[in-house]
C-alpha cells in the first residue's frame, strides 16, 4: 500500500478510538425495514436485478488446473460450468445443450477434450463451439457456427475467477475499483487454493451479510476469541462507490501477530502493514476477505431461498511447495470455523423474528453504516421506484462515500470536539 493510504487509515483509527459520538454532520439513518428480509416480491427483484446482474466470485484457477478440466457451478441458481480451453483460457458456459436443453456436463467436475450431451450426442469443444452431432443430414440448413454453447461473462483477478450473468456488464476491474487494488496487494496470481467448504444456514442471506459488515457485535459474540485481540472501538471504515467498502480494525496490543500463521510462507513483497491490523475487504454484493500476508480467507454469502442461504469459505495462500498441506493449516482452518460458528448461532432465530410481528425494522448506528450502505446500493440496482415506500432504504450516505478514485487519497474523518 502507499504510505499515504496507511497513514490515512491510522489517523482514522486514532480518531475513532477517541471520539465521543458520530462525526459532525453524520445523518440519522432510517430503520432498515424488516420486510426486505421476508417479502417474496422484494426477494424476486433482488435476485433478478442485483444478483443476476453483478460480478460475483466463483472459482479458483486450481479448480480447473489442466486443459479440459471442468467444474459445475450453480450458486446463482443457473446451470453453469467452467472449463479450461486448449489456449489455457478459463471460460464459463450455461450447462445447456443448444439442441433441446439437456446438460452437456453431468459430473460435478472432471476432464475432457470436449463435452457431449448424453441425450442426443451433440458435441462441443472447450471453446463451446458445436463440432459434431448425430444425423446432421436430417437438419435443414443448420448453421453449426450459430449453435455453440451460450457463454457467460467470466473475468479474473489473478487466480480468482468472477462471473456476471449480464452480458452488458462493465469490465470486472472497473466494477471492483479500489476493491480490486486491495486484492492486488496479496498478488492473487500467486495464491493457491488451500481449502473450500460450504455451510447451509436457515436465514435470509442479508441477515448474515449484515453481521459481517460491523464489529459492534464483537464484545457479545466473540468474547473469548476475536474480542481478545481486536479493538472494535478503533475500527476505521471506508465506504466506496457501488456498495464496496473496507473495515480496518486495530489490534489491542501493538506488535501483536496471529500465532496461527507462525511458520507458514507469506506473500512475497506484501506490505508489512497487513500484519499489524485486521484489514477486511468487502466487494459488493457478497465477498468478504480479511487480507493477510500468510493467506486470505474469502467468505461468499449466497441466497438459496428467501429463508435459506449458504456460506462458502475459501482459503488462498502462497504455495508451500511440494508435498502435503502443512499440518498448521488444519488448526488454522478449525479455529476459523469455530469463530464462524459464533457468528452463526443466532441466524435462524433472527429469521424467525423478522417473520414475526415483533420486528418492524433495524435501527443502525454509526458503526453499522456499512450495512446501510449495502442496502441503499441494493435499492439503486433494483430501482427504488419499483419498491413499495415502506420497504425502501433512501440514500443518506452520499456525502460519506469516497469517490472511486484516486486510491492514494482516501478521505479520513476529521476529529470533532466531544
């Protein structure tokens, strides 16, 4: 990171630790309506106009390591698969034969020189081009060049591959802006896939997304874990354009280092600043990653139904070389999942509450402004005019959102008299 960026964050952390209230001019935030978490029509619009029209992280390059390697992917509720071509480009296609819609890939993952529909034998190469079919003589004037698999937008940041169902979407890096520059800090083209797990949770996806955008809960939920070494009162938050943000929380003791990473290789040349604070990156709508030199977890939050969701936990790190994964990783992964369990303990109960008459809305404080920022961005993408007034979240934070550029001059809150 640039020294000016680091100093700006440190200055804001110092201010946050000492302030007596929200900064001068910070607005009172309207409640987040509880109906946003349970209303079927709102959920439909959210899926169609936001989830199906935004860049989301999907797979790591190691999941399709060789020419012809493929893996199915259905997190957006659409039948997709990724495949590495002879040119080493990773592409994403609908898993839908152009004849009568049967899948062309039936295994969860595998390797093939091409893919063939098992129903009628239409065959496609790794570029998705139709190259063969049975009884071609019986098709009148069939133009095979127009019958390739339907491709989905797929772009990458190093070894991390993202998809967008919207063919007209802006390029990935333009969309991510400062979030992409943060990912570049850990040299994602050098990171290997360490582990990947999925956890089903009985709540609306927004309930848990909310939980990971604030540190207000640390002293209640993580008393014996995270709260022992993080100072939530010093958390510095930056809101970015398009719903992205970051949350940088200082350690309670200067010089504290995570003992769980001792002996693990670190990203070569990474700024040592990332060892001295907890730097959590959020890429809208569902990508959370605490950036660290010895590797990064990436949590992705996926809607399954209106009242169920899945958390995917991906771990990426510098390669340890040949041989089995170091045993230290077993403890690191277990400790992380134990902390995650603490975050999940009330999710299903909160879901029950939002479905009841006992919860009308969520009042948010200054520390929780990332949550409000997320919801206001969602209304922009859905179109507030298409939402009933009682479910809207008006944009109240426009003056508190940094411009998307330049990256070396983030705004820091100015201390005020308390």
